């Protein structure tokens, strides 16, 4: 196992990617928000009192992807070419899954940007609904897919 964010003295470093060739990088990540079925129904009906919950969560996730290097100390600032957020709503189960897709033509991957986007979208849903239920949970933040660069394609085994 290799941890490349440390030098030979064990100090944290930013990985030098200057010699790598830029390639199209894509990553897809997801996060689950567990709420009551009643809150999910209110979100779908647009009657939460705070406006378009999923629309605001989408904007928050996109903005978060672009701010990843400000949040994750050793991540590289990247010129992102595409960020999208989709939501899969399971009303009866009281579950919303936020899925973020990020693309960039860069020297390093966009996994952290996708995971940050999914996590912040989930946090935004929590923030906009917490007045109705303090027991909302965010779970299972994970990378589903990545491609580009020398490590090739990764697809999570339980990913669709």
C-alpha cells in the first residue's frame, strides 16, 4: 500500500503532478440522506418552508466541488469542466441519494471533488430540513466510479 502524501521523513506533502500528462478525468460519488417519509414528501411537494431543497443542494454541491482545495489541504486546485448533482428519491424509505459527477482535463483525479460535492449536497439537505427532524442521518459517502490517468477505471462493486 502506498501513501504518497508523505515524504521520506513522514511529513505531509502535496504530490508533485507537474510531470504527468493531462487526461480526461471523471469521478462519480454518492451520499445518502435518511429522513422521515413525511419530510421526503414535503421536499418533493416543495412545501418545506425553505424553498427548493434539492435545487439548493445541487447548487451547494457544485460550489463545493469548486472549493475542494480550500477544504482538503493537500488536494490540487483543478479547472473543473463539468460538475453535476442528481438525486434519487425513495419516498417510502425516507431516503435521498445525492450523486455527483465531476470531469476535468487534468494531471490528477477528481475523486475528492466528486465526494465533496456529494457530501455537501447531503449536508445542505440536512441543513434545510433539520428544523423538522434532528434525527436526519447522512451515511455512505463513497466513490462509485473513476477513470482517467494511469490507474485506469475503478468501478465500485456495489455501484449500478
